[in-house]
């Protein structure tokens, strides 16, 4: 497989990857369906921003945001059956049961852990050490500007955490199980080892949680964009959206079976970070996963970082000690 040159890399040499937008599939159907699936993503984004901007103060709560997020995911789960991107990604009962386990783990175990050692605790300690009056200039900015800056700052941290997971082996051990998913659907973002899910959830955006309204709008932006990364719905994604935001198309490339393609599109919301740092690949892939699409079960996902680290440690121990090379012969000094 020859692949396509993108910068200094060859993309698609290991598995098929569509590079660029020209050959991306489009929604099939009449003008009403075309209209809905062209403007759905922007409409949801602007609708959520408007809701949090104008909602009364008694509604501006994180719990309300969680309820909206859960309802949005249930709606998108139904949308996957109406207009799937790929039939090969369609949810089976086995996949659904597995996804429910990971979603449940995220809302129970990971939330409990985050309460005691997560970014909320660390950020709270740091906040107590600062004179936040010095940041009055930020709180004086227009609300939407605050929200956009919070979203971009948080995603900047997410970008480097995710990129680090692909470029530093200890972090890769925790992240690798997430790359054994063989399809994208609405709950696949929750699939992975708990260590990886904890680390990817850390972010500096939480420093701004003293701005509840702006923080909620920033979270809505992340939900309205990031949710689509793992989704089996075919959209006619507008070009301006593709240029600014990370999309299902971008993230399918990141999850493809082609190694070079996986080292791209690290951002969670703003694909412009990848464009700035040279890691963006526009395109799409259907064949996902690793090892030819081998599906990793729950037990292996939970143990993978530890079993692989143990194998590496044993291999290191079994390496024969290097025998020092003899020093080169030095001629005896002349008498």
C-alpha cells in the first residue's frame, strides 16, 4: 500500500486512510435530510451557548450540565441508527454492554477518585495560594470571550497531554487500550484504562471554575464539539467547522489502523492546535484499531499497563550484562 505523503510522513501505508475532503462520503437523501445533517452540529453548539448565556442563575449548575449531557448522548445514540456513518461501526449488544460498563465506571469510580486526588483538589490548593484580584481583568471581559478563552486554554492542555501519551512510553501504556476500539459510537470516548481516563481528564481549565457561568458555557462548547469525535453519524460537516474544530472525520484518522495516521489530531475540541503545531491530518478512516483490528476485552484493558510494564521489566532483567571492551593496546614507552 503506497499511502499519501502529508508533510514529511506517508499516511495510509499500513491501512486505508482517505486524506483530504474530496472523497469523504456525504449524507444520502432528500433536501430536508441534507439540511438537517449539514446544520445539526452548528445549531446544537449555538443553542447550548444561548441556553447557558440566558439561563436564570438557579439553572447555572454543574448538575444541570450533566443532565443535559446525558440527554444529548441518548439522543445521539438514536441518531446513530437513523443515519450511520458506517454500517461496520453499528452498535451490537456486546459492544453496548461493554460501553455501559465504561460509562458507569466514569460516573462512579473515576468521579470518586477525582474528588480526592483529581484536578479539582490540585486546582483548589493552587487557587488558595493566589491573589485572584489580580485577574480582575479576565472577569471583566465579555462573558462569551471568557468562555472561549477557558475552552481554548483547557483544550491546549488536553492537546499536550494526549500528544504526550503517544510520544512517551509510560503514558502510552495507559492510553494504548483506547486505541483497540474497532468502531466509533457515542460512548467510545469512555472506553479505556482508568489511569488514562483519569489523566486525560486533568486540565488547567478548572482554574476558572470560580466563573460558573463562563465555565458552563466553555463546558457546553466542549460537549457540543467533543461529543462528535466518537460517533457513528454521517454529517455533511461544514468546511468552516472542519477547519476550526476536531470532527468525527479527524478522530477516525487518529484511530485508524495506520500507524502514522494515529500520530495526528490530538486536540479535543479545537483542531486549530493541531494545525498550529503541524499534527493535523484532514480526512477519514473506516478501519480502526490496532493489530489488524483486534478487540481488547475489559479484563485486558484494565490490566494492560501493568502486564506490559512487567513484560518490559522482565525483558530488561534478562538482558545479558555488557562485558566491558578491553582497552586498546598501548605501546610501551621507549627507554
